[in-house]
C-alpha cells in the first residue's frame, strides 16, 4: 500500500506522518520516503561517496543502532518497497507525482484521495487499502458486500472478517498480463487449470502428478505489432 502525504511547505506533512507512524508501526512494516530537491545527500568527501566514485553502485555505513545505504542514482519508490519488504509506504512530498495523495493545506495536486483529513480518517483510509490488497479484487459479491473495497471497509470497522471472502487466498491459477495480476473467479481457475493439464498430458517429457509451477508466455505475432 502506498500513499503520499503532500502539500506546500508548512502544511503539516511531517506532523501528520509522525502521528500515522505511531498508530501504524505496531501492526505494519513501514517505509517512509521523503522527497527533496537536493541533487545529492551524501557529502563530497565521505568514505561512502568515495566508494561510489570508485565504481560501486551502492555503499553503506553501519552504526550500533542504525544503517545508512547510499545508492548511486535515484531509486524508484516501488524498488525501495521491495528492498525493505514494506507493507505500507508513506511518502512525504511528491506533490506533482502520479501517486495517490493525502493533501494538506491550500492548493491541490493530482490524484488526491483525501483532503485535510483528521489523523483518524487518514489512518482508516490506509488500513482499508492494506486490507483491500489482501482481497482478490473480483468484486464478485459472494461475501455479502458489493465490492472488495466495501468488504475491506467493513473489516477495518470490525463488522466483517477477511475470512468472509470465499475466494482462496492462494489461488490455484494466477494470471499475469503485462506484469499486472488479473483476478480470477474459482470456476475460471478450474477451467484454465483443467485445460493446461490436458494439454501437458499430451506432451512427451512431462511427468504426471505432483505440484508444479507452470509459466506460459504468449509473445505478440509480427502481425499484431502493426
């Protein structure tokens, strides 16, 4: 889950972030990323800077209770989230980015989801988004709620449970299209799994039975590229 806390200078971004961190950190692994207009963060004559001038892509310095990592070049926020295994990524700044934003103060940037909310509303929004990420996104309604987002809201409000979702947490079949996960209902998963197993059973060199992970890539034909 990722959201930016944005607004102009003096709007209270850091204060809201501090409150959200205190409320969320006992339950979630957090990554906080602050945007800056500075070209570089590391000093010109530090050992870590010298390491990178010599050719290292990354250099780190460790102390008794903390570690600082310097990476040559700007790392995308999504990559930082992968490196830290963060469940919640809160950005400070990034007011002109395409990330969803909780906007503070005057003015308004793009992709604003909340504007000048109390900390309770901001926390509730974040918890609902994290919960929704643990749901399949099918909006099938079989749980008794019209959408997965509605079920997530009910879970956060204490009126429902993730167990109300009838779609398996670990689906039998996962489909990715251009890097994007496509949610599938159980009967569609069964149909695809049966078709693939049937095709594989006719191939030489494919053993029957047991768990298996199958990857199929469909590349565009030359006629599809024009």
